[in-house]
């Protein structure tokens, strides 16, 4: 009556009524158990854009096989053998071709979609504030979203060349690899481990796209804007890459080293370009991810 409380009473939200004394949380609440990874994995898997994108990535190698079968014999190879001229030489040649034609755009779109849509879509559905009110700590929500988005991005980058390897082997056989440019032949079993390195490098080279898309996603409620912004970065970088007047400055562009993996399939593999590409990609992505967390911590979430 007089504002005092007995020994058995406690105010709502006071330390005596919480699961963790002194932290103001509800009984039984553990921040580490909010938004489990598997819940987010299932949520994202059930979305139509996930199923459509993976369907496209898995179908593309077979579409390319049909295209080569239909157009067999109509090509006019030049003096220098291009990677497309050797695509039908065997499974590994075909997988390398499929990766080369998809890495510069299709895989960019896939990675930008998974990473740029993950937070912005919640904001556009007006569900982001309810997730934070659950309550899910902001850093944990962003971390879980990033892990799942990167997981789907990795699956997208990996599944296409692996499906291309399967499709190419079934369609054109398991033969030794012919090198673009010189036409030299390398044993398939010797190239196979290198191709695994190539796939890993293709994934790492997409880190900048993923990080920028995630940064934009954390700051907007427009998924299309986040995805488009990341894809736009690749387009602008590719244009600047063609400006020879920039000289050595072009080496700091995020797309400059994207095709360095071709050197790994040479008779004498050279990994120096790939190492530079990894350094550039990891550096940019780490900075962008740090900005994403910093921005989201200070963001006034109203949607």
C-alpha cells in the first residue's frame, strides 16, 4: 500500500523475476537459443526464390549440353583454342567452361540474391521489428542471417560446377584435359584436385558481392535495391577493369582477379594471381561485413 513490497514479491522485469539475475531478461530466456540456425535454414529453403535459383543453377549445365549437341560441328575455332572450343573434350573441360560463363553474372546474381534479400525481406514484410522484439539480440540476428545466407551462397557456387562435371562426363566422357590456348593435354586425375581449388577460389571471389549485398540488406527495406546494388558493383568494376589508363590500380578492383583460376589448370599451375585475388576479396568483405554490423546496431528499426 505504501509502495513497499514483501520479501516474496518482485517487480516485473526486476532481477528477482528473471532467469539470469541482473540482466533484465524473462525467466528461462537465453539469447543463445534465439533464432536457431536450422529454423532459419528451413525458412529460407522454403522460399520460392531459393528453389527457383537452385533449379536454374542445376539445369544450366544440361541446357549447355543440349546446346553443344544441337550445334555440333557448326563452330569455327580460330588459331587460338578458347575454353569454349574445348568444352566438349571431356567432363572437366565442360565443367571449366560452365564455370567460366556463369561466374561473371549468374553466380553473382545468386550470391547477391541470397545475401541481399535475407534482412531486407524481413523489413519489407514488417517482421524485422517483431524478430527483434522476441527478443533476438541484433548481433545474433545478423550473424544467424549471415551464416545461412553464406551457406546458401556457397551451395550455389559449388553445385553448378559439380553438376556441370557430372553432365559433361555423361555427355562427353571422362577424358584428359586440354588446356585453352595451347591445346596441351593434362591427365584428368592430375587436374581434378586443382579443379577443387578452382571451385573454392570461385567461392571466395564472390565474398565481396556477398558482403556488399549484406551491408545494403542491413540498411534498407528493399530487397531488390540490395541485390541490384551488389550486382551493380560487379558491372561497374568490370567496366573500370577495361580502362587500361588505370594501370596497376585495376588490381584493387574486386573483379580483376576473378579469372585467375584459369592459371591453375595450366600445365605448370600458377597460383600467384589467385592468392592476390583472395587477399583483395577477403579484405573488402571483412570491411563491408564490419560496417553492416555497425550500421545495424545503430539502425532505428521501424518496419
